[in-house]
């Protein structure tokens, strides 16, 4: 009889605790399912809060002129996103070059749309570099209109496939 009473008490306690966690909120992080960290002040007065509820996805792509792979990927993303509807996706491409002059010349040489290109002052020393933990490599994040990361490190080809599935 005592065992049944304990099981009943534990069951009631678990149900009570689960009912109390109804308002679970997303945690800011860098993995799919996490809320993307807000990007503030890129030197051009731009702030990015990804919770826009517009139905539009945002691809945040980190790159630098000194990293050939990330630079080439940035050009490909710029080309692919420009082919897609602006109602479907926005590109936020952030350069982590130390000098803004290097960033500006690279954007011109690569013939990139300047409205999608941003420069993070101080490069590897920036708060953004630390916030997005980029010491492990320059990467990208696909973020939905609720600010939730849905994919990381997608290639330009994978981006098209992911957007078709959504």
C-alpha cells in the first residue's frame, strides 16, 4: 500500500512540475534550435534582431579576405541569394577583416551587393567574433523569422535545398 502511495505522490509531483514549465523560452546559443545572438553595431549603425515575423529567413555569413574559402563562399552566397526572392531570404554577410579598407576593396573586387555586406570593426578582436565563437572557423547560420537557428555551415547548394524544404 505504501508503494502505491509513493508512486501516486511522485506522479502527481511530476505532472505538477511539467505543467509549471508551460512558458519555456528558447535559449540564446549557436546550435540549431537555439535563439541566434543579436548582432549589434557593425560600425554602420546596423543592428540585427532576427525576430521579424516576416516569413523571411536570414543567412548570416561570416567571412574575411584573408580566408580564401570563406571569401569564395561569400561570393557564391551573394550570387545565389540575389537569384531568390527577397521575401524568402536576406543575406547578412559580415567581414571580419581588421581594416575596413581591405573589406571595401574586397567587396568591390568581388562585385558584391554592398547592401548585404557589413564590416565588424576589430576583426578577431571584436565582440561579435567572441559572441559567435568564430575562433573555430568562419561559419554561417540560417535563421528563421522567429530568430531561431535552423541550420549551420550550409553550402550555397545546401541553402537552396533547405529553402525548398521549408
